[in-house]
């Protein structure tokens, strides 16, 4: 099989940081308040604008709070776990690496005794159970497994516990039921193609009430504190950050929000990502050596599209050799400047992971697929002798 002629215009198909928005260049950062204090009036105004525009694009209820915190999505979700859990029993849905990580925090670090773990392997979902008397911790979309919860119908609208959702690779690409979510976290480097290290924390009025009423029994380092003097730190929700943010990254995030507004807002972002999944699904349906890691169509992610090799001679190889094949395939494509960073997550079944978020152009994804065919067959012959 010869090399395809058409190449993707943008070879960035990795899952984070992801492709910048179409047409992006460093000129988008002109006017960034570099060398200026983030405590100054102008910088605080830019940070407040970022929060306001994020809330508007997401369609947050007026009484929900949104803040900028350190440590990317991980930092934001850790803040939620350490500040809010403890007064009630907690259920954890874990079905990929990040969910497994939240499970470990709850079991080994916070050591919450009244806990129930609903766990599934890569490619599957655990039972979507929600006891409204208990707190619930889950990821909406498995970045490393390509599995997502299909909707929010299983979440209780009336509840005594809090629902804590890690939505970093879902937000801006999937519809979220805000009335059923109390804590949502994400980072900039996913669907809008922003830069890393900045986390976003969204709290419902019920989560804010928990902050005021609950004092965790464990010590909280400064970087994780959401309260001071038994009161929520209101400045977090006005752009007064706990530590120093990058004003370059802030300007880049504002540029991503402006692009999203120009193309039609949240609905357009969701539609672009859904179209990318449909394109890949059509290719998978006619390609015998590849399959979705998520077997059920309703649970397939439209952002982190995870695929596994199902060619019997390849599947018969030891796992280590399958991983070598995948890495060789990914290196072959990177050397051609056709696709970067598409090998699957290290703990997932050996396979490929293609980012399908809104900043990825469908034309680029369509151009990539023939290259995947070429690279697979060229690489397979080095590992399997028919």
C-alpha cells in the first residue's frame, strides 16, 4: 500500500494539550499582560472576564460559581475532594485512570470509611447507580479509555449528597445537566485547545453551602484551601487567584472562548466533536483490524476516541509486543508529520487514541485515516509474519 497523497493540515491529534483552534497563531497573544502583576487592576479585569465568558458559553445557572485554581483539572478536582468530602458516605464510579486515581485518594489519602467503589475495566462502564443520600464522585468522559456516561438521566435531581464530576475532556463537547451536578472541574488544554496548568472549578449553591458547614478533619495545604476563617474564599470566583497564573495562558484561553463564540457557541462545539466521532465510526465500520475500545455506541467518547487492534495475529502477540507495534506505528506517522501523540494510554489495552474535540477539523481527521491504514500495514509486517 503506497503512501496517501493528502496530508492533514494540522497533525496535532494528541489528547492534551490538544490542537489549537483553526487559524490560531502567536499573534492571538498580542496584548497579553506579560510582566504585569496578576493582582493589578487590569490583570484582575482580564481574569474576571475569563470567568464571565466561560460561564456564559457553558450556560451556567446564575447562582453557580466558577473560579480559576492551580494545577489543571487534577488540582481543581483534588481541591473539591479534600474540601467537600467527609460528612456523608461516598460512592465512586471508576472506569479509567483518572477515576482510579480519585478512588485511590478516597481510600488511601482521605481514608473515608463509608465508601462504595463501582469499578469497571477500560472499555466498560460500571453500573450507573446514584444514591441521592450519598456523595458521588465520577468522571463524565474517560480521557484514557474513550468511554463516557451516555447522559445525566441516572443522576438524581433531588438529592442530599453532592455530585462531583471530573469533566475535563467532556466540557464544551458534551451536554452537561447542570441541575444534577454540584461540582464540575476541567482544564483549558482539552476541547478549546488552551494551555496547561490552569484548572477551572464550578460549584453549585449546594456545594457552596457544604463549604460553609463542613470542616474536614485532615490538614489542607494552602494550594488546596477554598475557605478562610470558616468562609469560602470569594476572591477565587472573582479572578483573585491563589497563586500566580500565566497571563499568556489567560490571553490564549480568552482567544479560545472568542473563537467558540464566533462559530456559534456551545452547540457548535458539541456538533463539531460529534461529527468527528461519526467520521471515525464510519471508518472503523469498514476497517477489519480496528475497533472502538468502548463497544457500546452510546458510551463512545467524541473527544478521546480510543481504538484497539483486533487483527487476530496481532492480538496473539504478547502485550509488550503489541505496545511496541503501536509505538512504532505512531513514530512512523510522526516522522511523516502526519499525526503526533496518538498512541493509546500506557495502562489501557494497546491501541490508538485520536482527539476529536472541536478544534480538530473534520477534513484533517479524514485525511489522517488513509495514513493510519498505510502505517498499520507497513508496521504490522515488522511484527507479524503471515
